[in-house]
C-alpha cells in the first residue's frame, strides 16, 4: 500500500512541477540568469523537506529514505520522458525553450536522491 501511495504522490509531484514550468517559463524563471540560480538553490534546500514530509505521510517510519526518493523520482522521470517526447507543449508553448526546465527537473531528481542518501547516513 505504501508503494502505491508513493507512486501516486510521485505522479502528483510530477504534474505540479510540469505546471510550475509551464507557468514560470513566460516570467523568465528558466532564462539561465539569477532567477534560475535562485530556483536551483531553493530546490536544493527544499528537497530534504519534501523527502521528509513524503516519508512521514506515507508511514515510512525508520525505514531508509532512499527507496522513498527512488520511487518518487522513478515515477517523475518516466512521466517526464513520455510527456517530453509526445506532449512537450505541456511544459512550454515553445518546446525549444524547454531545456532549462528539463535541467531543473533533473536537478530536482538529483537533489532528492542526494537528500535521501545523506539522511540515511545519519545515526
């Protein structure tokens, strides 16, 4: 049951990220300047919070957090691959501008997995 909850949460988080990219793109958030750097920094800071929250609400208990992060990321990456291939307009009206948004998604996956590894190392 927990795995199903993580899969569903992964799909919800993927959709929220896709909508965020779609809404933030016209504002220049993914233009590669200061706004993009701030977004990447916030993503790195919020990844451990997101992971802890998801782990707690899915009753992860004392179990390692890496499987939690892996399932969330797996769902997101698979949905991103499908959407970016067959429906890139979900993310941006001009798919050529999607590169920085896609980079942010990959950075988020890395930040979440890194957070899990670091949290699992704590005694």
